[in-house]
């Protein structure tokens, strides 16, 4: 009796994605035999491999007539990444029984977006200002292409530009297997901010996300206490003081110019009599003081403003009345 397994030594399924499967065949060849071949058992070992079909039947013993072949279908469905192995064995009345074929294959990642980094911390950013960072997205699969839907970001974060939305990434590491995203953080309020960059696969492919975080800082901003200096009814000179505070975060200095006053009556009845603010650099969370006098020369109401310029174009106005 003659028998032969084709292939003789190894059946290599190559790379197969997790969650997918691939079939191939082993041929029981009795075309050169001197008589019928009786097969008593066909077995497959290895958790990733199964015997899915036998053209000669699935009951034993079975006979392969002289001059005939049988096709045995083996299915490879990897349940883990990396190299996988198994063994196909045929027990028969052949001279070389038991005959075996090594089963080989490799489990690989299915198409999925893999962002780098997986989180972005923008650190401290001034309210009204902005910062940007880069995220690269790679197709995890070495075998399958990955279509992507448009990307989005939540909260005070946004996708400024990207080469990912609506594209199809080729298998890694081919040219075109990666794309890039520019994410911006533009805080609208002070304090911690969080958001998510969403990278959705199209056509049912999986999505990925990047955790986004940052801290909104108050820029240098001057406030006054009180915001109105009301001198009331006076017949002689009276002085009131206003406290000026930079509510900006530490490190956010205010460069203060020269304070001045205006009034609605001529000659001017409001005046600055003491000033430790003008011409100074007021640090974040620090304060200074200006004293204003109202010296009435004309009967009747007078209104005006104490104007404190700072940081090239900004002005704090304190209302005056008396």
C-alpha cells in the first residue's frame, strides 16, 4: 500500500488577523499506491487549528482507492498574536503510518487605529490664547486596510488639521499606513479642562480615542475695588482710594502705564493725589492703590473716570462721581 500527504512536511497559513480565519488543504494521495489505503483516523492538534472537511468522508475507517486522492480542509483561526503551531496526523495501514504535517501560522492585529501618544496634556494655557500638539495614527494591521471617518475633539479642544479623516490607511508598515492630526487647546475658562479626540473607523471598523487635558490660566487682568468712587455732596476737597488688583495667574504680570482722570466739569475737579500703580509691573495676584481727590469749584454734579492703562492697549476704568 502506498500513501503520501501533500504537502509533506509543513502547511503554513501565513498571517491571519485575530477574529478571522483561513482555510487550506492537505491532500491524501494514493495515486502511486499498489492497493487501497485504509485511513483509521485523522486528528488535528493545536487550539488554533481545526479539521473542517474531508472529501473522503468523516467516518472511519475510510478507504482511499488506488489511483485516488482525498482533500482534507484545515481551518486556522488564531486566538492570540504571534506564531501559532499545530499538527495534522493521519493513522492508516500505510507503511509510513502515522504520517503528519506541521501546521504553522501567525496571529496578527486586525485593522484598527493606533494613536501615538494615547493622551495629550497641554499644560497651562492662558484663557483666550491657544496651544497645539501632534498625534500620529497608525493602522495596527500588517494585512488589512483601514478606512477612517472624520475625526473630532470635544470640550475646549479641536482638530485644527489632519490627514486622517476620510482616508484609508494601508497595512502597516507600507507607505500610507499612518496619518497625522493637529489638536488645539483654546481654554474658554480658568481651571482644569478635559476632552477626547475620537478616531472612528469607517464601515464598522473599530475606533480609538486620545485623552486630552489642560489647564486654563487667567491672563493678566486688572480689577478695581470699588469700581465707583462716589464722593457724594462736598464743599471742600475729599479723597477716596481705589485698590487695583491683577487677577491674572502667577507669572502673568501687568505692565501699568500712567493713570489719569477726566471729568465733565471745567476746570477739572478730580485729581490723583497718591499713586503706587503707575509705571510699575504688577505681578499676578498682587495689588496697588491710587487715591483720587474731588475738589469742587463749580456747584452741581460732576462725573468722570480714572483710567489705568496696562499691557499695551488694555485700560481699567473706574467711574467717578461727586
